[in-house]
């Protein structure tokens, strides 16, 4: 029997959507599914080395956008963000209820051999270089390669 596959397109840079993406990825990997996370546009914020505000990129607009995105430590909640306070409160609630935090989910995904890939086109648009990304990112790919990886997979867009 062929291994089941899940491919997640991680487009959003919202905290709650990131938690959902990594929860699905780790859950599927834990039951032996082959999982690919394809980070594109605002989702690239989740896999940058610098977890805070960083003016990375080639041009002024690149640096401006990347600085405003703020890195993984500054992800907004999609609703009721309260000036950035909500993700911290949510993380505290997760710890208090013994639920894996976003940082723990990212580490678990790597340990479970979830494939982290970054969108080449979005990186070009935002002026992000391979060296700006965490080491867990295995490849920078285009859509045709992602589609090849996702052949016969359940595909979700988050």
C-alpha cells in the first residue's frame, strides 16, 4: 500500500493559522503520512532565521515589507489581535492546557521529517535569500516541483 500524502500551502502569516498548519502537519506525520509544507508569501515569515523585525532584502521595498512582517515572534492573530498581545496570551493558554506551542510544533515537524520547502517566486518578490531561512528548509522550489511533490496528496491551503 502506498503511503498517504498531505501537502499544505502555508500562505498566511497569522499565528492561529500557523498553529493549524503545523498541527495538521505533525498529526499527519505522526501517523506516517508523507507531509510537505510549502511556504509562500506571508507564510515565509514562519521560516525566517531572524524571528523578529529584520530589514532583509535587496531593495528598499523588500527591506520595508520584511521589517513590517516582523518574523515568527511577531505573528498577529487573524482576529482579535489586540495590538499583538493575543498571540502571547494564546501561547500562555496553550502551555497552561498542555498543548504544544507554535515553537514546539515547528520542532516536532522537523523531528517527524515533515518536508519544509519555500516558494522561489515569493522569495524573489520579497527579496528573501536562501540564507535568510531556517536550516530546516530543505529546498527552494517553484510551483511545478511543488505539484510534483503533491501528486496523489491531499492538498490544503492555509
